[in-house]
């Protein structure tokens, strides 16, 4: 399908994390962007003209790269607002783990689709997911047309290295929309032998490695007690990061941890809403930037957030940095928008989805600038980060296909069916 | 106009900050709620039947009290995303003050309407406003049908006690939608003589008094250096709080400040997004609750936030409390929803707008529960606070009149006109 967008403002990502706005047209041919410019070429072309299946008047609204949700557990939608305002351990041990144990792979498929619907309403075009039943999750993305990079959550209780290798092969081959990177859940849930096995496998696959890292102070202290090293030091010593990788959360970092992330060109994914709600702490985002470390942004799962909304995460990323550093000028809107788009794409090994440019994948969104929160148009980038909301998302396109437009989904499932199934699942689990 | 809402979930506010959901009908007659129940009365009534002008099928969605934005500077919409990522003093002195000086009373009227439009998209039915040209602001509310409690921002540079008294009389008499309470901008902008005059006036009017209080650490230290007292101690000693009142922000409080707020049954209005963006600090909300002090929530103005979105503020109110107290169980969703509705109404002296009940003003909103972020329906109150968004606001009614419904405004002005005027104003000011 070929689509022409005209009368558009187009957000162009520069080489130094700066953005500019171009007024003109953007064309999509099949899964990719084939043209960005003032549209003169349309009027000049004759015999080799592109035939458009659809021409969309953007009416001066904004086309921009879709957001990358760089850390999440999508299928935890079933526990959204089920257990909140609880201490972390009680939440995990009494509410999350026992209920997760009751999920089937079919449950996870439909719960992931519910999450995908919410991503689309927030202009998110791909996610970096970690959960049980990886193939159900990848199938949900393939079937709805969403893009997912799956990260294995290997630990002592679920899965093993053989299964992980199989998932790696199956999901990387399943669809152009699905890929797989190796990871462990976290140091505190994974024994040394498993970690050593994963390091070997990652080196063989020449793959980066990911994990939850330094989300809580307790986790770091316990790791130091067990190994005499921080989680970053330990996993680095075990050979995790020969091909890079990164960590989710990364709140309680030592200077040496920062240095190791810098040395291996790793990425930190910050999850500010979850870190507030679970009282985990505030990520030192400014310090990561000062070290030149790539930063991406994730929502974390809907049980700990409870929504999948990159606008809220972007505001929190800059707002929490400002209050932590006592400096209203640090971590600018431009830096944050870069994290939420290109920074995430780098983390997820999606170099073709990082920005709007000819030849890149058509993972893009349309933001409505004609809502009161976007007026007057003093500065569109600052408006997106400081004032933007799901309400501004008019359209979400993944891989050249419009999956969400003016509040309606085109994902092969009705809203009613997905809501009904999600409610049936949680009612069955509650028993 | 009489309106019948049926097939509704109705959020009922209990006596102890708890909420329950009632399935049924809600009727509005003129400006008030005339009935809440299962609708049997409709079938039984005969001769004295209410004639409805409109009957709305709520389709299982939620009716709830509108949000009260308990501290804002609405007309600062013109500076939204104009000057961000700057140190506080530079922002105020180089960007805010010089540009504000160029505003006319007509500018403020239209800029306030732009803000009112955004309130409506966020389910906000009344605001507690402070800005220059009070009568322009009150007129904007009266003309659009929005409810505004105006608080004077008396200081050394703008206005005086005579003008304040006049504004008090004019705005309180202007419309059932407008009222006026006395206040000063802040201790650091107002000399002792003016403060003494205001205290006398408030005692004469038997009115509560408000001000920006302890927003920054610097402000408190400078006040202590000037007077040997905190801003709360000073204004209390000057006689501000004989009839109650409160403070905006209230971040840097001493034990004695808490005690004084408790003693005078005062309210703190927390402004979490602004406090992050300007790096002011984190309000000790849990401690205010522990003291039994009423807490309300405000967005602050769109230059320092940059949006007028009570969903973001509600999430921040609980999230920041949790991370500050290192306790994921503190300041629950229920407590926050109470602050954003009944807590605000108490602060603003709007006892008839605090909850849905027969005889109360029809300041109410409809939230769409059929969006992915509201599914499954595990707990509606927690969903509103942790996952809700402007996207869920289907309808906003103020004083019995629907001002916003399914994305369209009924306020007597077109969106295009208000956006055009806002852009013209900022372009003229930029020069």
C-alpha cells in the first residue's frame, strides 16, 4: 500500500539530537518512507509515477517517528489496577507471582493485544518486551502488525538456555516485525551458572545482553553481599557485554557502573513512572548523558505503572532529572524526545526505525496540533514533551500500515473482543 | 435544560474519602443534580414527570465529579513552551515578567478561554485562578460557562487594596459561576504594609487568605532573614488566617508551619508537575495528610507545567509521595482522587461542587472506560489515578451545561478563533 501525506509538518531528527520541522509531504511505499520534501517531484513525475492507494491531508498537523517503549511487560495488562498502593515485596510475592502462575499462553496472546492497542493510542510503534510465553507475545505483534523486540527474561524459575536459543531462532525468523535479544530477568533471580551460560550463548550469537539492573537499593546491596560486586560489575565480569547491551531502570549506580556502561557502549532504559509508583528511586539520567551513554525510555509493565503512555514518561524523564539535580535547565525536551525515539531504536537494534528519512521503515505517527494543549505553536518539540498527551495521537502507522486512526483500530480484532477476553481472564484468575 | 443520563456507572464519594460505584441513572435539572438512583422513579412517575430535553445513554461509562484545578494562572497559555529548560530566575526575570508586561486585558480574556478549553478536555470543571486583569478572567469564565474562583495576587507591583476590594465585589456579583477570594502573590513580592492591609480586609470580609507559600527553599530562607519567621509564621502572625485559607506549593515546611496550617484548618494545594519542571522540590503530601490538613491539587500555570492536565497531576501526587517517603503504599489512589475533587472544592469554597449527590451543582464529567488504558475493569478509582488520561474524557458539564463532548466544544467560540488569537498575541509580543 502506498500512502501520500501532504500539508504536513514533518519532524526531522538531526545528527546532534536536535530536531527541525519541515513543511511538506511524506510518502510511504509498502513498509518504507520513499520521499520527504516539498512535493514538487509529484507534479514533475510522469511515466514512473507512484500510484497512491490513499492520499491524506495532514492539515498542518505533525508527522514524527513513532515512540519506542524500550522496557515493558505488555501482557501484565491483566493486573492493571488490581493491586496497588502496596509495599514492593508484598505486591510482587502476594499479587504478581501467584497470579502470573495462572496464565496460559493463550491468555498472554490476548493480554498482549490489549497492551498493543494501548501502545497505538500513545503513538508507540514498537516495544522492547520481556515476559513469559515469548512466542505468544511475538505472535500477537505479528498478527496485529505491531513491532516487537523480545528480550528473554531467563531466571531460575522459568525457561532455560535451550528454550532461549530456540525462542531466539523462532522469533527472529517469525516476521519482519519480530526480533529477539538475549537477557536475564535480573541478578537476584538468576544463579551464576545460568548467567555464565547466557554469557557464552550471547558471545556465540554476537548479541547484546539485557537485564533489570539496580532497580532498587536492596538489590544492589544483596548482590554485593553475594558476589562482592554490583550487578553491572558482576555481569560484565561474566562476559555479558562483549556485544553491548544494557540495563532496565539503573537507579542505584556507582561511578564504576557508569564507566562500564560507557566502556561497552551500552544503553540505560529509564522507567520513571514505575520507579515512582514502586518507590524505587530516581534514575540519574543527567549523569548517564554526561557520560555519553545512550538513554532510552520505557513504561515498564502495566501492573507497575499502570498505563502505557510515553507522554507521561517523557515529562517524568525531564521533570525528575530537574528536581534530582536541582537544576531546571538540565535534560532538555530535545534530549528527551531523542531518547523516546532514536535512543530507543538504538537500544532495540532497530536502526531503520529511528527517524523519518527516505529508506527508513514507515513507523510513524500523526500528532494533532489543533488541540488546546498544543497552542499557541511556540515550540513544537517542547510542546510534545511538556504538554503532549494521548489525546494528540491522531494516527499510528507501523511498517507502512495504519493500525490506529482517529480513535479506531485496524488490527484484525474488535475492541469488544479484546476487552471481553481480558476481563474473562482476570475473573477466572481471581476464581 | 434537563438531561437524563442512563446506563451509567456513577462515582459516589463517601464520608471518609472512600468511593463506590453505583449503576444507574443521574438526572440534571437546570444547574443541579436532581436524582441519582436505579431509574425506577422514572417509570413510576406520572403527572409530575420531569420533561427531559435530552437523554444520554452512558453505555456503562463513568459519571464522576469534575476535577478542581486548585491553583493555576490560566492566561499564561501564551508562554506555553516559549521558554523552558531554563534556571528559575532567568525564566522568571527574562522570559515571564517582561512578556507579561505586554499583555492587554483583551489578550488575557482570550488566553483564559484557551486555557478553559484545555481544562474542559481534561475533565476540569472549575479552577482557582490568580493572574493580572481579574475581571477579564472572570468574564472569560462567565461567557464560556466555566466556573472560576479568583484569588487576588496582590503584590508591590500590580494592583492595590482598593482595587482588590472592588474586584472582590464585582467578581462575586458577576455570575453564579464566578467568585473571588483575597490573596497575595507571595511574601517575597509583597511588603509588610500591604500584607497588614490585606489581613485587615480579609477579617472585615470574613474571608480566607491564600498565597504562594514555600515554593522554593530560597524563598523561605530569605523570609527568615527578613522577618525571623517562615512565610507561614509571618502571615499567621499578621492575622491572615482568622477565617482559614491556605497556600500554593508548600514544599519547604517546618513542623511549626504544619501545626499552624492544622490549627487554622487550612488547605495546601500541591502542584507537582510545576515543582518538577522548575526544580522546586517535592511537596510533603503524606505529612500534610498525617496532620489531617486538607490537600488539593493544582496544575500551576501553563508556562511552568506546560499543560493543564489533572490526570498527570494526580499520578504525580501519589508517585512523588511514594518515592519521597520510600513507601509504595502511602498516599493511595483514593486519597488522591478525593484531593482532586472534594479537597479542591473545600479549598475553593465550593461546597456544592464537591461530589455527585442530589441538590449539588451539576459539575460532572463522563470518562470513557472503553479505552485500552481502562481495561480490564479491576478497580475504576485506581485506574483513573494511575492510568487515566485526557483521552478518557468524553464529556465535561459545568453548572448543568455540557461544554465539551466527544472532542467538540460548546463555549460560544470556535477553536480556530481562539487558536488564531493566541498565536497573534504571542507573535505581537515577540515583536
